[in-house]
C-alpha cells in the first residue's frame, strides 16, 4: 500500500511538473496567437513581450514575430504617407487645372479623354468628357495628333477655326506628347478661345 501511495504521489508530482513545463511553453505561444489576431484586425504596433527572458525556440518565435510586426508597421506607415502625399499632389494638380484660364485635356493613345478641367467642360458644353473620343468635339485634333506623332519632342502651337455650339470659334491650341521611356502614351492639349469667328 505504501508503494502505491508513493507511486501515486510520484505520478502526481510528474503530472504537476509536466503541467508547469507545458504551461511555461504554451503561454508565450498563446500570447503570440492573440497578438496575431490583433495584427489581423489592422493593429500593427502590437508586440509580444519576452517576460521570462527566454533563450530558446519560443524566444526566437517571439523575436521573429516582433520583427515582422515592426516591418509591417513601417511599411504600412510608409504606404499611408505615400497615399497622403499622392492625395495632396492630386489636390494640387486639380487646383491648378481648375484655376487655369485655358481648357486642358489629356488624351490616351486612342484619343480618348482621360482628364479634363472645368474650362474644357465649359468650352465643349459637356460635363462628361471622360472616356469620350476627342474627335467628337474637336475633329481638328486628328491632324494635330498626326503632327505630334511626327515630331514627338515638339510643342505644337496653332490657331484653328472650328464649330462649337453651332458657332464658328477661333481657338489657340498648344499640344504636346505625353511619353514614358520614349514611347507615346498620350497627349496634352491646351485650348484658349480667342474669339468667335465671323
């Protein structure tokens, strides 16, 4: 009977010791899992503390996790900063475009309007120029674009007479190529109404 009691006590001691060891190993992993759930929700400044100053695989896991979240937080911060800068640049460009006294139109290579300011919309009496072909509003653009393709490094300035709102209108046009790495990827056209033609 004594040997059974001793064995039982010894077995309880082993179980108690194993529970402590498992808890000591599992608790930091539980903290890492909880931190991962926080990161998943978008909180990238979460860190797991190595409270026991461990120097084992669990410590390596904690250190790797903390390094990963630091890098994610830095990249997220840079991305937010870049987005803010891009938004400010876009607002600045929109401000410039709306304050210009000339109509400005940016075309893609297919002559579809990808950007226009208020003055362009007023000039063509159309608030929805986006994605429309410039030829619908300004047929003379065809020759202008052909000239730009022949001389992509030049700015072409000319005065044309065209029909707008059933009236002949004289326009001063300045146009240039938008290119990247030597390849044309669009055109910028500025239009200024000089007078109504007689």
